[in-house]
């Protein structure tokens, strides 16, 4: 996969790229990243890429001509069908399912990092395939969003993670938060590792992990249970957990 990033601040990426799974994806596993300085496509000698919005209002907008030229150059250097992504508060909120789709489709990606008050709408209408948001808040530009997307995709690309199961056994992959995890030593003061994890019974351990993941999701992100309804076994487990919770609460009152 090749990811091209159109940005005014490529230095933000060169500082982050040498580390962790992102480094492994783009330095060791054959995937590629291209940083494109938007000012290289300005049409005047001053490198102007922004202007005041028609109709008035605060701030500046990134101009259409440099952006469209940069996107065109990125497409010519990418495989046919490269997908253009623009980071915007108006976009779809980024979820694990987006990352899985982007990493598995096989298409190259072109990321547009906005700045100032945004970009000329004609760029979105003519060239953008997907608008993505990190959530209901505003950042100074799209660079941090692009780095987030790249890191999330990198760990799903073939050959990047040492254990292929690592990417399958995490929060949000199946609409559930990840179960608690522990490592050595077995005891730290009064804090101990649950006995089931020391039992060696992998079927029992798996059942415990699924139960803990379900309980955490119910407590912290019940919206996920609405988006990804429990199967029959999970529904019975949730009912049992609620019954136990009510029993314990009644015992406290007594």
C-alpha cells in the first residue's frame, strides 16, 4: 500500500514515522508513504495556497487550484483507483471498521490535511471520496488525524505485527472492548492475577475473557451493544451479570 499525504507541515510526519509499527510498515514491510508539500503546487512565486472566503467571514481557506494539482500528482504516482480522504469535522467518525476496510481493499490512499478554516468546497465535490472525522472536536489541522489513520492502518497491513492474531483480539474489532490483561509477577502487594489465567485451561480462560470483555463493554460503552447486538450466548451472559449485580446491591442495602 502507498499512502500519499498532502500537507503544509510534512515535518510533523518525519518526526513520527521512525517509531513503532508505523516504522515497521513503511520501512521494513514494503509499504510506502509519500509526503507532498502543498506549497509546491502554488501558482505564484510567494507559494500562496490560501485566500479569504467569498461572502466574508473569519479566517482563510485553502485554495482549490493547488489542492487539485497536488491530488492529481498523487494519483499519477499511485495505483489506479487510489482513494482520496479529507479530514473534516463533517466527516464520518473514524472507527475500526474504516481501518479494516482501508487496509484490506488494496487501494492506495491520498490524505488531504486541511488547515485554517478548511478547504474550497469544489475540491471536496470534485476529488474527495471519503470525509473522515476523529470525533466531535476541532483540531488546528488534519495532520494529527492523518497520523492516527496511518497508525491504525499500519498495524493491520500484512507482515507488520509479529503475531497475526494481535490485530484480531483487540478493542472494537468485534464491537466489544478488550478484556483485562495481566503479566508477571503474579502478585503486586494485594493485587493478584485472576486464578483462571493461571489455570492452564484455555477453554475456561477464553470464556472468562469473553465475559470480561462483555462486562466492560456493558459498563463503559453500552452504545456498542446497540450497534453490535449481543448474540444468544452474550444475551444470556448479560442477563446473568445483571441478576448478580442486583443480588449484590440488595445485599449491601440489607
